[in-house]
């Protein structure tokens, strides 16, 4: 009897410890969801990486890179005019090792026919800023790719545990909490259209600054190492890697950088398109086709670039027109509707 009594007491103690642990972990989980930035009404680019996981993974083209992709390429246009099923895995100041690990992760979900990478991030050979790291890394699901990307991206004063348990980083946000944090506590609105950040406003490019003289124009060894890894990763999966330089007027793209990318593409038998050199052929007009004075294209400019690149994707890389597939057609219908509503909403906002 005495033994049974001890067993029951021990069971009750164990149950109390278990319930207390669940309560503490649950509370920490809820606080973490509350304190983490929602990126819904301000700096919406921070919400883009996470949106990919809700998509059907049967894209023929996946774009990976920084704002020169997610603000300049329009997957909805590519679908409507070419039947190309594509997605942009983009984020602000996405560094080349972050792009590599996003490619690696993407290839665990699907095998597109082509992956398109924007080469501007070759200019960075080391981590830059925690705020930009967070906009890429916090949205990734946990995997070996995320872990390796965090380790490659951390600033000297950052700690891995702050990424593993974001509440350690964001606990002080309680002073900044707003109604947005409550409104989007459980679910978030979509802020992109298959990864595209749509803008209809116009701000002409005027007085674009020339590039400053640099002490060294050579891309760094880390940047080249990850470009090599991208090349090898795509080849091992039978995926065509396509290098591009978006037609953004700023940040400045130096001739010395262009020579290095040309040489790399030729040496490694990779296609490379510098759209800056093709602006007239594309039909871009930087008095009407940019919303921020030439840094990024607006909807008008993005559709011109998408039209030009869509032809290349189909004629040179045989990316199929899939508009005849009923499942895809059905999947794209609500996407197109949301896209058109976003255009109308922004136009009305511009008229006020």
C-alpha cells in the first residue's frame, strides 16, 4: 500500500511538472508570436519569404534574390501572357549565401526547370545588417538550409539562439506593440503576388548619381564560392541557372563588375543577361516606369521587363505555356483577382 501511495504521489508530481512545463512553453510561444514583427503595414518585404510555403510547389521558374527581382519581375504577367508558372523567393538586401540556401531549400520542395538569380548581391562578401538578415531568415521554416543560412549571415554581435528563439531578440518590442500585432497574431494577409511587390505609382528618375570610385572592384572570394555552389547545386538537380542583372539605375553597376560577370558566365557556360544594357530594347522609360527614381520598376516597367524575359524563357529555355492545364488555371484565378484588386486599390489611393 505504501509503495502504491508513493507511486501515485510521484505520478502527481510528474503531472504537475509536465503541466507547468507546457504552460511555460505555451506562454513563451504566444509571447513570441505577439512580439515578432508582423510586416503587414510597414516594411512588408519582411513577410514575403514565409508566403512561399503556402504555394503549390510546381513552378517551372523560380527567381531568387533581392529587391531587383521582387520589384522588377511580375509572375502574374508571365502567367497571363506566356503561361509561365513562376515564383519569386525574394527579400530585401538578400545576400548571396542567403540566396543559395533558399535555392537549396526550394529544391527540396520542387524541381523547377530554371532558377533565376540576380547578381547585384555579388558586391557583398560579408554580413551587412541584422535587420535585413531578419527579413530573410525569420520567415524560413526550420531546416538544415535555414540553420546554415543563419550561421553564414550573423553579424559579429549576433547569437544563434536569438534566431532559434526570436523572443530573446524581440522581447523588448512590448513598447512598440500596436493593433497590427493583435490583428495579425494568428494569420497574415498576403503582401505579394507570387513574390512580386506591386507598385503603380510613378516617380521619374532624375539626377541619378554616378558611382563612386572604389578602392577594389574585385568581387570577394565568399561571393564567388557561393556562386559556384549555386552552379553546382543547379547542375546536380538538372536545373538551368540563369544569371541576370536587373535594369535598376541605382545602386550603380560598375563596368568592372560587368566584366567579371561576363567572364564567369562564359567560363562556366551559364546564360547571363544584363538588362541595364537592354533598356531601349525592352522599351523602358525611366520617366514613367519607376516608382522611386530608378531604383526599382513600377508595374508598367515590371511588365515590360517581364514581357521581354518571358520571350527569352520560352524561346531559349523552352519553358512551357501551361495555360491549358485546368488545375493551374483554377489556382491562378484567385491570384489574378487579388492582383487586379491591388492595382485598383493603389490607383484609387493615387487619385486621392
